[in-house]
C-alpha cells in the first residue's frame, strides 16, 4: 500500500505533525498560505524552511481565500503571489497547490495551471486511487472525527457509487479511530493508495494527537512505500497511470 499524507493551512503545529511523520518514516506534503485571513496563525519563514528540509511544501494562496467567491484578477493575485512568496521563502520552486476549502471550478484550475503549478489537490474523500487528473487529486479521508453525514455530503459533491458502501461502514462503526484503521486495512488488502489529510490546528484544538500517533503507527506497519504528492505525480508521469503500490 502506498501511503500519502497532506496537511493544510500552514499552522505552526504542522511542525509537530512533521515530527510524528518522521517518527514513523512517512512522507508528507504541507500546503501553506502566506497568511490566513480567517485569523489562524501561519508558520514564519524560519519554520517553513525547517519543514522544507524533509517534507514537501505546496501553495495554498496568499491569504487563504476561497477562490470561487472572488473575481479573476483577485484569483490570479492570490494564486500567483502566494506561490511567489513561498518560493522566495524556501528558495526553490514549489509544484503543488491545494484549493482553500476545496472550492474550485474550471476557471480556478486554469489559473493554477497558468501560475506554473504541476498538480492540485482537492478535498474529495473516500478514494483509494489518484486517477489521471493531476489537477483534481482526491484523498481517502480527512483525519477528523466527522460523522457519516459529512461523508455523505462529500460523496454527493463528488459522486461515485463505490463511496456509499464506505459511508455505510462509518454508520456501522461510530468510533472514528476504528473506522479509519479499518479503512486503511481495506486499502492495504487491495494494494491501493491511502491518502490521509488534515489540519494541524484542528488536531491541537480537539487534542487528536494521541489518536493520530496510533494511526500513523498503523499506517507505517501497512505501508510498502510513502511518497510526497509531488513524488507520486512524477511517478505517474503525463500518462496518468497508477504508480505501483
């Protein structure tokens, strides 16, 4: 099983996530805005550079604005300037972008492409494959104890028949820790891709660190490989063929 992890919003608690990933030999991609207009703190330059030493840094706009809600000029400014500032901070080009709030349309995708990114990640859940569209990369699950109703909304937003069986599993298994472990075991048996994502500020707010530690240990025991999102996109190449797990 190939394991991917990605983390949004650039909170300073990302450094704690990075320590835990390193502890279990797992890769991670961190999508970092320059600032967060919603009031959440963002890592400073030294912290971002520290994270960049061993993990992938991606773009998440200039101020974490939901791009579908603003005009084309503002979209372009948020995407391009966010990329420029983060690249100036780390001293090299970044390849990945994550849509704030998971909100995007075809026009937003074009702006991300034109800005020079190589791929973009969505908030689509309950997927064990990345597919061939590098501009709409899905995930398997957010590491947060959402109830089944949130998974239903996500499945309706990104409809695929296979997802609703997994939603039923969440209805049956109300314990989130057991549910996410069962999902990882299912993925391992089928030899596919498990992509966990989350927000470190939520982990801190809800004190989910012990649960994350247990789960990352589980993932490490099941993983045959762990890559950053840029690495798996490179491995897939332009053909979009699934990377071997």
